């Protein structure tokens, strides 16, 4: 079996499996701490809970890591999540970032099947009317907000991108596809009967009618051209390096429920180690944006929105979909640090800022800020996989709790 030098594990570091072995007084020899080429490392997180928006739910998450070639081949990462709820919701997410041997090719995927319920709040940065603490669990709503417009919908998403390394540089170029199909859309607050005591035109219906979209079913079918650079030492939990990509997405009209349009997107991440003694002291920065070109339009639920990035990690402190816009810019800064000397426990503190435009407000006319802190439990020191628990506070006095595998970005 080929092996490669492991820069991830540190002398004296422990993970959850070490604790279990000590508790069981296991005297068997410890496995090789090097990351083996061709071996898959995985961590499991069962999910059992309750939320008013979902009812009782059960599911799980699995984090996968694998090195497909000898060094300097980067570690590849995958994440599979599934949930079923007593409110007939069914959620399956499969996300991947795969480096082929020698890092010659880099593939990124985001596949989803969702039978979902979620409120929307219109376009731009609008304020909530809460006058008391409001709690979310993993971005899912827990209480009624007077600005919320509840919706049911089904979503099939297929994003897949392949980029090729250019020479011996860290630059990649390639193509991808971005397909979102929303159907079975139910706008639960909508009442179009004039004079009815419950007459109400939702933001989703108004936007769909203005831009000639069927408010019950629509799609977005994009061809993505990407240029990116990547020097991260580990994509699941980076100690140093950077990632930056720019993409031009050409959406193609297919059938009667989609339109042609163009979007520009960017994603930039930078990781700065600030300790020569312990690499787990890291300042991490993330910025991404999405912009419509030539006044084109995409369907309402396909507009950029917090919490709808690949791993649903943006906008900690707010419900998923709380801010949506014709254009959007999101920024986040996080300090990551060890808590225990053996590396088993760590912590983070973070702040984020979101700005989104609508028909009357431009980007940066108004900004929503969030902040929070979290703890980390190291599940696999070789792959640097952490169980993460974060608490976020939003500008509208919302409080959110997050349980995940791998870092937020």
C-alpha cells in the first residue's frame, strides 16, 4: 500500500476514537496515523430531534475523506446528509470536492433532492419584527415571523463541475452545469381574491408574475465557465492557503418554464496561521457574491440567498433564505483555536455581513450582521474532521444553533 507523509496529525493529538479506546482500555496497537492512499476515512453524525417547522426528524450525516494519489495530491472530501420528518419532508444532500492524482483534475458536486418547507422574506435586507428572542436549529424556522411567507416546494438540484490544472501552476479552468428544478410550489400565504379578508400578494408571486414565470413550477439550467486557484492544505479544515474562483454562468431556456440569462459569481477564501507552535490557531476569511448581468432574471427561488451555498453554511445567525436578492455579497471572518492541549476540543468565534439588492435598494445600501461562537470535537485527526456546534446571533435578535460535520468554510 502506498503511503504519503501525513502533515495533518500532530504529536500528542487525540481524536474521539482515541478517547473511546482509552475508555475501553484497549491495549491493541494504534493504527498508522498516516493518511493512506486509496483508503476512505469517514465520520458519522446521527440526527434525531424536533422542530416546529419539521416535526420530529431523524437522519444522519456522513463525512468522507480520501486521497486518490501520492503527495502532493490533495485530500478529497465528500458529505452525505439525509433527513425525514413527520411533516412529510424528505431531504437528501450529496456534496463532493475531489482531487485526482497529482491534482491534475478537480471536481466539485452538489446534488440535492428536497421535499421542503421554508418561509421567504422578499428581496433585499428587510428587518424582522421580532421583539423577543427567536431560535432556529440548523437554519430551520421555529416560530412565526410576521414578515415570513411560508412555502412548500420540491427541488431537484444537480451541480457538477470539472476543472483542469494549467501546467504546474495552482490555476484551474473548466466547465460545469448548474440545474435547479423547483416544482410543486405552494405559496401558503397567497390569496389573490380581491376583497377577501385574507387577501395577500406574496413577494414570490409578485416576482414570478412580473417576470413571466409560472409560480407553481420553473427551472434554471446553467452552463458554468470557471477559473480558480487553490493552495489549501486541507479542504475540510484548512490551516493555511487560499481558494478563489470566478465563474460566468449562462442560463439556457429549455421548455416553457425557464429563461435565458447570465450571472457572474465569485468565491474567495483565505486562511492565515497565526501561531508557529500550534497550526490550529487560524484566521479564516470568506467572501462570495452573485450578480445578474444585463438586467436578466432568474426564478425567485433560484436567486442568491443565504444558507443556500454548497454546504448551507452561510448566514449563521439567520434562518436559511432569510435574505435573498437580485444580487448578493456575503462576507465572513472566523478565528479558530484549540481549547485542549491534546487537540480533542477546539473553538471558533465569527462575524458575518450580508447585503442584497432589490428593485429600489442597491448592494451595500443596507447590511445585516451576524456573529457567534462554537466548539469543535475532533472526530478524525488524520482527515481533520470535526463535529461542529455553533451558536449564531442575528441582527433581528434571532438565535440559531448549528450541528454539522466539517468546518463552515
